[in-house]
């Protein structure tokens, strides 16, 4: 199952992106606000996968809380799946703890769902519908 | 620049791997001990990149200390580069803080080097020589 993207929580996209663009030899996408998660997001291509930089847009957003307790850094790991609903059903019946029992709309209008970090050894795992 | 692998720190490979193998539909590689880092490592294919699971083999290993302070979870992000020495020189001259100023031997006998997390927004970034 391919990695769709890797989420990285930062305080400021404007400050973080140039630090990555040089060494990676890539230019970030124009930032996009995802209201449901109260974040501003920009992507950077890294081979066949992507880095997703997340800047909170509100102090009560999950990413703002993550920054408060853990600081900047690796935030989540997303896999691309053909069908998110089928994957959720499969995980649920195998006893994996889910955050989203129903898929919701994420960045770039794609259907996404998160599992609880306790399901995957402390890693916040996301499933995204479609090709990476 | 392609992602070579994503490192995930766990207390026990034997307990963690089956949790990932099912949902990812992949089988982990046989564990390998990397003495220089005092870890036992197993890889799981994820599309054109890999998940690298790290279990400490000694209580004073960097991964053991990470587990103590942060718990299990995402540990580092590795990019594949054609030449690690050239990448280190490029980063050094651009003012990026490095952990390794000289490449060393990592898992699967590959040449690797780590940058300090403060260089990349809290992310421990590794460069690995060769194809992912």
C-alpha cells in the first residue's frame, strides 16, 4: 500500500517551506486552508509521495494542540487506498481503534479518515482515497 | 528527492509488525541488528518507499531514549540521494546543523547521515545513498 503523504506540523509555513525546498529541490504548492481541520496546508513532492506541511489556523485546532505538547515535527502518516470506506470497515472488524468511523473531506477535496494512534504504535495513520 | 523510508520507533518488533502487516498487505523483512545504532530493524514495503521499524537493543541507545521521552511513534524521515557526501557538504555550506559530518554505515550496509532536528522544523532527517 503506497504512502500518500507524510504530515509535518509547523508553526509557520512561510518560515518552514524554504528550509525544505532548497535541499529537496522542489517547490511547495500554494497553501490551501482546510476548514474542517483548522489548518493551512502546503505540499512538497518527494519522489512518488508528498510531504504535507500543516500550520494551525486556530489555537484550538488539533495541530495547534499537537504543537503545544510535542513541538514541531512529524505529525501523521497517510496511505493511499482505492476505497476509504472499505478500509475503515476492514480495520473496524479487525478491532483497530478509529478516529473517523465515516470518511470526511480533506485537502485537495479527497476522502480521508484517521485511525487512533493507539492502533498503530503511536503513529497517527490516515487513509486517503485515490492515487498518491 | 524521493523518500527512502520513514522510521518508526517501537518497543517490540514482534508485537508491532503484525499490526502493520495486515492492513498494509505486506510482510516485513527479517529483523537486522545495526550495532552502531544499537537497534534491531525490520522493513515493510509501502509503495516505492519503506517503513523502517526500530526496536532498541540497549537501554542507552538513541531509540531507547526517544521511547522514554516521546513514546512509540514516528521517529525520522529518510531521503534517497545519489551521493551522501555531496549532500552533507551542500547542507553544511548552507548552514544546516548536522549530526553526522561524515557518512556512516546504516541498515542494509548503506551509507547514511543524519541532520539535527533543529535544521528541519523538529524532524530528524536522514540521507541515504542509493535508490530507495
